[in-house]
C-alpha cells in the first residue's frame, strides 16, 4: 500500500518560512494535486517528498516507512519534471531504459518494461529518435515513460505541462489522467493552473504562504470554499466579490451594499448575526436585465465595458459603481458595450465571508 503522509512538516530557508506545519495524507492509488500561486510552497512539498529538499522538522512516510532522512534513490519514487530532463545524445529507447540499466536490471526485463511503456504511451514508432527530433508533447511522454518503467511506489509530477501550448496541455491532461487511472499508482501532481487541478485531481490541496487553505474533491472546493482565497482561486472565470453588511429582521436576512439589498435564505445564515461581510457570487449566478426601465432595490446598476464572445458562452464585464463584475452569459442575446444593465444576484447561490476571510455559510 503506497500511502504517503506528511506529519507536522516544516521547511525553512534561513529565516524564511516556506512550508508550515504540513499535515497531509495521500491515499493508496490516489491522484492528489497541490495547487497554489508562486511561493505557496507546493514545489517545495514535492521536493521534500522526493528527497531533493531536506525537512526542517516533522516526518515524511511512504508506504508506512519513515523516509524523512533517506536519499532520493532509496524512496522508490519517480519524478517527472517541467523541463523533461532528457539526455539529448540518447535515443528515446536509451532515455527510457537508463534508470533500469543503472540499477543493473537484466536486459530481458528492461526490454519488457520499455516495450510496455512505449506501447501505452504511443512511443513505439519513436524509440530510435533523439529528443531534438520530437515535439514537446512527445518529449513529455518520454519523460513519463522513464518514470513508468521504474514501477515506483509513487509518481511525482512537477508542473509537467507548463512548457506546452494550450491545446497540447489539454490533450496531455487527458492522457495523464487516463494513465494514472490505468496504473493506479499513487500520484502527487503540482501545478499553478487551477484548471489542471480541477480536471485531474481525485482531491485538491489549495496552498497559500506555505499553509493548506483547504483539501477536498474538486466540486467541494468549487461549491463550498473554506475561505475567500480558495473562492477566488478555484473557478474560471473567478468569483466576484462585493463588500457590504448583513442585516437581520426576525428570520429575514439581507446583504446590503450601497443601497442594494440581496435577500438571503436563512439556512446557514441564522447563527451569523449581523455586521460587515463580503459576498461572493460566481459569474454564472449573475443575471443581467438589459431592458430594465429602472433599476430596483434588489439590483445593482451597471455599465457594460467589455464583451468577450467565446462561442456558446460569453464573458460580460460590467462596471457597477466602483466595482468591476463579470457575468457568464449563454446564448447569442448579449448586451452591447456601453449598454446600461440591471445586475441581479441570486441570493440562494452566494457565498459569505467574514472579516478574517473565512466562509460564514456554504
């Protein structure tokens, strides 16, 4: 069972804290994605798991074994890097087999593993080519194949798709996900791209400033973000935020901002009371009324400043007072740039965050 665990792991470079009190478990066969912005600590966590960075304090376990002080070669993990790290003077076959040859694996076993990896990755016609003769996607497949032939306990991916163009990234995401499901090897995948995280991960770990902000299944993070950071980071296009206050009259709750009142269902709000809050609303939960003769008290008055047509859906950017809002609109009936609109917010689909950024209701 290749379960991975971090127990109270910290990492510091001098006086700089990079990872703080990391407690995390990766289940056997799970594909766990670490996602966050630059400096969030995600790559450092991966490198500590690989043994490429020392742990300042805490312990790391792989398959029940404490590997905290072990060198990389004794951890039984295989890492796929962002820059492929292929040897340019070697053929694809030689790149795939190098690690096995260094371990003195019998040639018959090497040929068997290389042939197996080449088959599942579509590399069989390319085995005698050198890296300069390959496309970016083909090179990434070779890097993945080099990890596969080792048959490790854990696969580690460090932003493997960031050097590819958008179309190839989407294709490689599908291939990596399908490969991991086929092999059922425990996998830790690092990315700064939340679309990769949402489409690949069995679970996602959202990181900021070296700390876990939330761990959960992709749809959990989208529908019930634990704090404002997660709410703004997960989701494309990102969540809109409005500053205001919560008022309560008997069992009736309203969010109020600059004279606009949004009625909220009492479920999940009852224990909050009243006071300043931030309301978050996804772009698909904003309704635009282009033909309103006047704006009522339950809508914001806005001006359309940009329309991005994406085919079946469009992004409509709106200036509403000092705010910039984004609505996701389906169909061909779109407001023109410069049009005045009434912006309605669905009270049953909003998120509320307190002054400390934590979610006040699902």
